[in-house]
C-alpha cells in the first residue's frame, strides 16, 4: 500500500479558487431569483498553503436587505468553495457594486447607471464603525516598490564588488562623495531632508486617517461593515426631490456630515414645494440607514419664468386657474 507521503499532494491554484468562488456567488444570486445576474460576479483569491482568502464583487437584486443578502452570499460562497477545493476558506469579502431592480417577473436585469454603489466586508467588531477604512494599497505599493528597488540595487552592487571584484557603481560612489562634501546647512541637503520629512508625515497621516471619504457607513449588523457611495445617496435624494410637484431641476451635494439640496421651482407655491422637497429628501436619507445621518439643507429658488398661479389638479395635470393659498393673480389689486 502506498503511504501518504508517496502519494503526493494536490495543489489548487488561486485561479481555480477564484472561478469556483465566482460560480458559487452566481448560484447564490440565482437562488434569490436573479437569474439574469449570472456572470456579473467578479472575484479574486489568494491561496496560502491550506488557507484561501476569497473576495467577490457582485450586483445584488433590488429591493432587498443588503446586509442579509451579503451574509447569505458569504456563507454560500465559503461553504461551496470549501466543499469543492478542500481548503480552509475564511469569510469572503463581498463588494456590492450595484443594485439591479427586479421587474414584475422576479428576475433582475442589469442596468447601467443604476444609482447605487455599496461596499461590504466581514468585520469582527461589536459595533458599526463610523468611517470606512482604506487599506492604502496604492501608497503601500509605491513605498514598497521604491524601497525594494533601492535595497535591491545596493545589495546587487555590494555582491558584485565582493564576489566579482568589480569596482563600486558610479551612482553609489557619487552619492558618498556628494554627502562627504556637503554639510547639514547646504541647500540641497535641506531640500532633501524636507522632502523626506514631508513624505514621512504623509505616510503617518495615511496610516492614522480612515480614507475612503467618498463612502458613508451604513448602520447594519456589527459583524458586517457596509458603506454607500456619496454619489449613490446624491442620486437617490435628487430623484426623490425631483418628483415633487413644481420642481424641474435639482442639484444635490452630499458631504460627510451635510447634504445640500438646491432645487428650481417652475410653478406652484414656493413654501409648499420647499416643505415637500425637504420631507422627500429627509425620508430618502432615513431609508439609506446611514450610521450618521447628515444635516439636511434644502433651498428652493423660483425660475425667471416661475408661475405661482399654476398648481396641480387632483388628476395630476396643470390647472392654471387654481390659485394656491396666499397668492394673488398677476395684475390684480391685493
């Protein structure tokens, strides 16, 4: 009988794990009725020994509870990938890149420009974080690459000097000669020291600040961190305010702690339109379930062609002869 050591080992590549995770995510979406979302799951996998770290980006059907849908997706992807590969799969990281509306037949259809962009990931905390922290991949990559190039060049030159008995590289001897001939007060030394100090301060700031200023944290299960893009919130608020009677143009700016809405009024009572627009924006912000609800400011300005004598009839059509409360017809004596 062949022993276990002689039979060899089976190695599962990261590409295979990624494909399996993508297929598992598509299966989970299909189970929720999103048959048309197949193929929209994009993933990545990192295999280290018997452990695999998996991440998938998906488009979820809407309306649906994002936190619950992501949790079920994580469980299915982890169990399915573990079953097919035999690896120890941790809780996958799930990024929800879009929400696709469900038509009447219950199948999701992907639409470009859908005003929703959500990012989610598994967390081990006991409360929902206020800010979405960035992993700073680009700064870390640049710093690591620069340090690796400098250290590699120095190590290669020293190895060539001691093993091949070649003279030191010109760039290394030039730096040493230049450093020996210039003191701390030299302008070049001061500029270089300032640049290094600024770079160090920048790295400290990047390490201590959350980053991802364009994302607003969603209040959900503490085990699941979720954030929504400001542009998605702005689009939702803009659509809600634009549905107000008399409003024909809306501009929304979403900050981390404040939402500013500017609307133009074409007809109708200004105070009534402002109250309805503020209520619509407030209701939309509450439905977003943000961890910290930003302050709301709504401004309604009449257009030059504003007609206060026009309101909406009960059937929704314009009724020019109906006067809102507190308005006086043009040309009439008050």
